[in-house]
């Protein structure tokens, strides 16, 4: 088994965020069920964390910008680790994130073990 980072990116700060607060409320139970299913399959490595919408981007020594990304309206809505046999399996798990249908983007990255 390999470990994969699942990062859920969404617009949390613009005038018309996607998903909207109403959509997030609607998606919360399916999202919790999705996470519970990953945990029940013994594939959840690290618990789900919500992250502050604030952040800092360092692009060069001494150059620090406020905001979580270069795009001000994007932030990490969730971040956690899962176990999967392959990238394909990790992506299949990530594709089931119910918040995608409301405009969130889910990123999958494999952990690389340092030698």
C-alpha cells in the first residue's frame, strides 16, 4: 500500500463562492459518509483537517504574499492521507468526493519516501 495526499480545493472567499454555503450544507452528510467509508475500508491514514482560508505564499526569498494561493479565491477545504494500492485506486477514491459536483477540485498526490 502507498500513501496519498487528498487535497480538496474550493473557493471560500469570493462574493459567490463555489460551492455556495447552501451547497456545502447539502454536501456535508454525503462528505462525512464518504470519509467514513474510507475509514471503514481501513484506508484513512491521517484524520481529515479543515484549514483556515488565510495563508501565505512564498515565491522567492523575501517575497511573501498573503492568501493561500496565487489565485485569491482558492483555498484548501480539506486535507488528509489515505492508503491505496495505486494512483488509479487513490484517484477512484478521490473521484467519489461529493463536493466535486459543486465546483470543488480534488488533488491526489502520492507520498514519496525519502531515501
